[in-house]
C-alpha cells in the first residue's frame, strides 16, 4: 500500500486524514497469470493500481485476438469506459503474469470524491493518465510505421516487454507475428 501512497505523493500533497480515508477503501488482490480481470459483456466495477504484473487489454476474435493496450507496475488499470458509464465492456482484460492490484470500487470512489479534498484530483489524474495513454497509441497507429511502434514500445518498457509473448506484441503494433519477426530481424 505504501507504493500507491508514494505514487500519489509524487503528484500532489496528501494529508494523513485523506490517505486514511482513501486507503480504507482499497482492497489488495492477487491474480495468477492468464486470469481474466474483465470479460467482454461484463461491467467494470474497479479502478485499480498495479503494484506488480503485466496486464493486456484485447478484443476477442475467432482467429486472432486484437491486443490494444498493456499496463504495467505503477500504472492505473481499468476498463475505464465501462467503469465510468457502468455499462458492459466490449473487450477483455487479462493478466499476463502473476499480478497484484490495489482496487477500489466505483461506489467507494464516488464516496471518496465527495468526502475528501484530494479525491477529485486523484480521480482526475487517473482518468487523464488512462486517456493520454489511449490517445498516444491512437496517434501512433495513424502516424508511425509498425517498426516505429515496436521500437517505441521496446524503448519505453524494455525489461517488461521481454515478458510479453510476441503474438501479443504483433497484435498490439498491428502486424502479423511473421511481420514482427521480419521487423525484429532488421533491427537486430
């Protein structure tokens, strides 16, 4: 729990009173590798902070799933569109490694917004972070080559990317596994 407090304190001042109220609503949960945190058709009920692990967002397809996001330690993770609207998700969220999350429910977060000075700031920061990551990926898909997308991902998350299966990386950058193999041969 100290990891999440340090994260918040790196972005804003946090009183002990606000932290105690906020942390009393947090639930730590551990999940094994390949666990579905959110299944398409279900409504997201948590905003989570990743203490450790790697998480993949994907749309299930008959032939090949379409991976569109990865989350790592010290990041927020949520089917945020489903969380905000309290409507069913159209994608899955799955752990790629054993994962530890600090989670807060939708209702508890609404109470934190109402009862703490810092709650709205923390919620806004988490939402902005999730939005910016999504927007950055969208721009990359429109303007970068697959090789550039791979290199950006590799340079930004070097040690963690080595733990993600190539088929998921290929899907994420919008190519087949064979095309990713060709890209990797050119680079190395």
